[in-house]
């Protein structure tokens, strides 16, 4: 594979997890339907962010943080 080609089978600089985060994925289902169900609550529209209590600072940096620096959102 060329050095400049993307390898989607491996984590990239914005998608790799550190060792402390691996425990978060241990309880995820391993079937496609279960994974889809778990993922449904992970994405929100920017227009819905304020209603969910997500501050402007979090919204402003939504596209620039690697996954290892994301803080989990807690919903009541």
C-alpha cells in the first residue's frame, strides 16, 4: 500500500483508542443490529446540542478533537 493511501482497516489519528478507553467497548454487542442500536444515540444534530446541554465550546471543537480526547456525554 502506498504511504499516502488511507487504510480504513486501521485506526487513524482521530479514531484510535488509548488503553484506558478499551474497557468502554467491551460491553458493546457484536452483531450488526446491536451495534446499530448502540450507535443511534451517539450522533446528534448541531441544532439539537443546546437543548441537550452541550455548551458552545464543545460544539465549536466538534471536528478537531481525536476520539481519545472526547469526554463522554452523560444524559439523564
